[in-house]
């Protein structure tokens, strides 16, 4: 029996929690896994219900917060050291930046035989100042030397981390795409569509465009607002409603910006009938959102492999997105969705408008997109890939 200590940044809604949960639950019987992570931020939805739904317990380290705080980080580091001492893992596998830093250092100090890290995204552009980015790059390069293997979730991410930013050596990089149980996105969709639209007073003849995710600068919701404004000013013959699903640090800014642009908004605190944009905050039953949506969009400046687009396509909702991170690894422009650059607001708006006015095109793209994500992001494939990686790394340790 091999023991795996799995560490994630925080238990918030998103790809890392899903994948950490699945790997904790579904690895073969010769692997035992303990899952630990930091708490979600106040503006984020707690994701422990996801783990509970598959029978997995997540152990929360309260001091492991998203923001940098030397005292909290030291306390979290000491707790991880203690857990490693007591649990005696054969493998420590960290997911994302904060967990990757504290977890890999603790594993190295403790002499853990195998250390693995997964990049679900990276912070090497569009997050911090040039100086901070330089510091983070330096730290990540040092940590890569202490890692047995690095998991990247797309070919494009590998190219960025190995060649563009030179963070990890090519021989340590292993491409393992994310994996999900996507079955719930095709169950009772018609019923969910009617119920969700009724709750938010969205009429059958209205095209619902949704953007799902954390409200943070890197998600670039300001571009989304400009796209909405462009569509409204174009005198489009399509009847639109727009919905921002999620919450975070930029919410008040986005609400204010929308109002200054002449867009009407509805919020959880103040419902406005027939508003241009509906701010919903977090919605746990995200499959209900996609059942009701006609088009899903993403305007991020930087991504790994965005779960919102995977879930959209799994639900049969066509997508329009900025072409960043690993998105082009599973969405081909014009086939599985539409892609634009981060500064192409008018083109982005045009793509949304074109899809809204062409139901057959929406259907074709959705069908091809669904087939694509079900093939690439298969849960069984994820478990097999990670199991094989662990087995190979452990066998190398035995031979030493």
C-alpha cells in the first residue's frame, strides 16, 4: 500500500478541487490518499460539498490562505510538516501555486521519496507586477529542481512552462489533461432550463449569454461589459440577456462600471426586472445555469484549462472565448467554438451576435464541442494517467 498526500490551494469551486477529489476517490486500491487544503476565500463558494458528494473528506488547514502572509504561511508550513511526519506518505502531490510552494518544500525537507506538482494554471503574466512575477518565477524554478515530476494539463501549457518561461525542464513535464464526471450536464436539461429561466424571469425568446467564474482582474470581466455594451449599441435584432455567475474582489467595480456604461443590472441584493445584466453570485448547481444558457463566454487574460468552457460544451452550449492558456488545445476556432484575442472586443461581440442569430450554427458547434470534451477530459483516463505516473516514479525510487 502506497500513501499519497494530496495538497490543494484551497477548497473553492474549480477544476483543482474536482480533480483532487476524483484522484483521492478513484485511484486503485494499492494507493491510500489523504487530501488537505486551505479554506475558500470569503467571496468564494465552499466546495467541500463536491467532495462529500463523492465520499471524500477534505482536511482544512486554516492558515493556508491565497494571499501571501509570512506568519500564516509559516504556520501552514509547520502543519504540513507535522502531517507528513505522522502520515509518512510515499508521494506528495501538490496542486496550484501556494500548495505547490509550501507542500513541495515540506516534502523535500521531510525526505518524501516522490514529489509531484500539477500546474492548473500559472501566474507568470497578467497577475502581478514585473518584480513579483520575477520572484515567483525564481521560486518555481527552484521548486522544479526538487520535484520528481511536473504535471501540465495541456500541450500549450507545457510549451509555456518549458520553453517560454523556462520554469521546468522538459524531461520532468508530463501532459495529463484534466478529467471530470460530466454526466450531470446532460440530465433533465429541458426541465432545468424551464425552472432556471423562470426563477430569473428570462423569457423563451431571449438569448441568454452567461460568463461563469471568479470575479477577479485576470478574468477580465471589464471586456465582457464592453462586449455587452457593443452588442446593445449595435441595434442587434437578437433579444439578449446577460448573466455573470460568480463572485469575488471585482464585483462592486463591475457593478459600478456597468451602470456608468448605461447598462441596467440586477443583483442578489436588488432585483431589477428585465435588466441587461444579472449578477447571481455563486450557484452551486452549475449544471442548471448551462441548461438555461444559449451561449457561454470567457474573457480571461490567462487560464490553464478553464472548467467553465468544458462544462459549457458538455452541456451542449456553444462558446466564445479569448484565446489564452490551454483553450486552443480543445477548442478549434470556428469548429468547437469561437476564439478571439483579448483586445478584439468588436470581433468578440460579432461572434456572440452571429451565434445568437443562427440556431443551427449553435447546435452544430455544441455537438462537436460536446464530443470533443467528453473524449479529452475523460475521468477514467485521468485516473489511469496519474496511476501510471505514480507507478513509474515509485519504481525508479525502488531501483535506486
